[in-house]
C-alpha cells in the first residue's frame, strides 16, 4: 500500500517497486496503462475536431480576404490599376483584423475575469461612453462637432478616456469594501444605461441632418473606419493582447473562480484587475476604430467555447479570433458585394450570427 | 501545526447593533490526523476555516500554518502548504475530472505539467476511485462523484494541510461514509493533516481524532471524541438536549 501511495505522501516513500502487486488497489494501474495525460486536449477526437475547425475557419478567412481584395475589381487582373485598388482595400482587411482581434481577446478575457459567459465588455458602459462622447460633440457643436472628435489626438484622448473610465470603475469597485464582481457589473450596467439614455435624449433634439451624420458614425462601420488610426491601434492592441497571452495559464485558473484561484496561489483580485485594464485597452481600440460592435464579441466568444471545448485560453483565443474574422469579413463581403451596403455589417452579424448562435446553443443545450 | 492567536472577524460595521463578531479565537490544531470543526449554525466554523485558508481577510490576530503566517506569506508559498475546498464549487469552464485534478498541481508547475505532476494527478484520481471516470466531464457526474473529484484536486495539490468546508453536504448516506473513509485514509496513509467542518456530530465522533466545538464565534470545547461525546458537553454546545449512547462503532449522539 505504502509503495503506490508514496508520491502522494509528504514524507519520502518507504520503498519503491518491491511490492507492486500488494493490496490490489487501482494505483498500480498507472504504471501498466498507456500513458495517462492531462492537458487541454482530452482525446484524439477532440484534437482532430479542434484543428479541423481551425483549418476550416482559416480557409474561410483566406477566401473572404481574397474576396474583399479581389472581387469586383474593375481593372483587368494583373494590371497596375488592379493592384492599386487591391492595395487600397488592404486597409479594410486590416481594420477587420484589428477589430476582431480586440473584440475576441477582450470578450474571452472579460468573461473569464467575471466568471460569467453572458455579459460582455459592451454591457459595462464602454460603448455607451463612446456613443455619449460622439453625440455630445454633435449636440454641443453641431455637424462641425463630428470633426472635433475625429483626428489622431482625439482618437488617443477618446481611447484614454475609456481606459480611464474603466480602470477607475474596476479599481474602485474591486478594491475596498465591495470587492464584489456582481456589484461592479451592476454599477457598470447602470452607468452604461445612464449614458445611453443621455445620448438618446441629446439625439432627440438634434436636427435631422445632424442626426443623420451622427448615425453614420455610430453604426459599426468598417468601410468608414479611420485608417490613419491603424499605425497606433495595431501596436497598442498587440501589446495588450501579448500580455494576456503570456498570462494565459493564470487566466485558466482565474476562470475557476475566486476561491479556487486563491487556493492555488493565484491572487484573484490582482489578476482580475490586470485583465480588466487590458480588456479596456482592447475595447477602446476597437470602438474608436469602428464604433460599437455590441454583439460581435459575445457571438465570437460563445462560438469559440462551443467549438474549442477546452479551458485553455491559448486554444480559445486563436479560435475566437478566427471565428470573428470569418464572421466579420464574411459579413462585410456579402453586404458590400450583394447588398451594396457595406456600412451596415452589424446588421448581418446580428442576424446571421444570432441565428447561428441560437442553433448551436439549442443543439448543445449549454453555454 | 495550525496555530491561531486572538483571531477575529467582524461582520457588519463595528459598534452597530447588528454587528456580528467571530472570535477572538486562540487555538492550536496539532499536525496529523483529522480535526473536525463542529457547532451550531452561525458559530463561525466556516469563517475560521476560510480564514485559515486565507480566502477571507482576518480583521485581527495571527494565523500560522506550519510556521508560515498565512496573511503575510506569499499566496504561492501557502498554496504548497495548505489547500482548501469550499462548499460551493461551480465552474463555468467545462472540465474533465483529470483536467480539474490537474489544476491542483498549479502551485508546483504554474500550469506546465511535468511527468512528476502527471504522476501525482494519476495517484490522486486513483486514491478517490475516479480512475474509470477521469475522462468524463464534470457535468456528466453525479453530485457524489463530483465532490470526490474536488477532493482529488486538493489532494493532488500535495499539501500537508487539507481544509474542507462541509464536504458531506448534499451527499447521501453511502457517499458520505465513503468520503469520510477516504479522508481517513488520506490522513492515515498519506500523512495529511485534515481539518474539516462537519454538521453531523456522529460523523465527527466516528472518523476524527480531535473535535473542535465552536459556539457564538468562539471555541468552547477542544478534545478527543471521547471527551466531547458527553451529554452535558454536547447539550451545552448545541443548545439541544443530547443523549450519548454506546453504539456499535463508538458513542452516538441522539438528539431527535
């Protein structure tokens, strides 16, 4: 008995390997069975399915990228003009990539930190703040106001304001006597709702033309994204995501909840604050670039959990990104080339994405 | 040894009429064997256990486990000395039994499981008779099996001290007895010090080496089951008329 249990013992084992057949416990099976392993991939089938889905999504991503770059190009293939037009469209692909990258990383990390798979960063008042800033500019300065919130310093200031807002909210609510994630979420939802109502009120008193200009800004809009922000948004997003990637193993533990994480020696409160600060950076990048994308993050994260079926964030993140890219690039391609309405990609994401989401959820019956 | 010095916890604002205080508690829990924390609802058993496991902040006093101050020492260090399992365990992540138990090795490997870790995991799983179930997902298990998987996780953590908050909750007769027998083996064969909050005084009497009785936030009795299993002592602790009779496996408290 002592022999097989030797490794679990805190004191050194008495002997080793001399009386292996004793007691007939299951412990000795460990030596004879094929190697038992833990790891994020449970069975061969799981691994095949994961990489199969990844390959399929990769293929679709390449297909839609090629479609966006090359489809409906009026110049003959191979001519200088053809490549000129294709190069101009690269910016769109980059915007889609950055937005999806930010939304996927942010939503998965946020849901891990909050131990909840229903709420998303959008609910926490991020996008309401963006809408309030934009609406406020038009409300106070008229149509000219929209130019006041457009430009590189404004981009950085707006992103900074959003990060500041989120970080203050999180640190205030997570340290001190509340230290309760549910209260934080409730306050976030209330602030988000309040800002939303304020924006709605201001929109009511705008002139129709001002309202029209504003609506164009507030719709999640890939085609109208500000490309000049990209050189700043990309490195910032990469840096924030890089930190999350490096902490992925801790994220796996944080996902088990406060008690388990603390038991395993991971300072849950500190980790959650770090994660939420990084999430706010990513969300600020995405929102400043294209405006609110309320449903995208939720859809992408939920589908990633379903298809990846693992606790490992290093498997979830790439899956979520590829799903997001396929969905957003696909929606953009379809809206642009079939409905000639590239402005309204969020419509198709919410329609198609919502249906796919419901189907997957109904079939599996769990989040 | 687990050593508590003037440990206190205040619920509600100090001085308010509804303020509830746990403590001050000063007690030494010896290393080795099973120590059961018993007492009526609201006596502070879980609070004390959770504070020892540093999941709850201590308002006053000092808690040392094997010479380490649990508040001041790095959480990482403590995670190799003691493990704690609370009552409510619900994970949003979908995990297999083996993956869950594997997380118990996090303090040692920081998530990069070595062969050594894998061996500990296998042994903890085998120890709790979960070998056949190790590939199953937690949501495919019964309550009793899931409870065993949680205990396997804290055993795989390989700590000298194992703290369990009412592990028999929601377990039927058979599973409760099995769980206590497995914990008994963990103490006897693996040399772990098990501190456990129990609701049923008879389970405590049958399986533990020491009983720590709490009432109104303070320790009122601390001794062997034979010392605690007395009519007068139990009646005082639980505020209920209790008669101790001699049962087939030791003294039994009758209070129905």
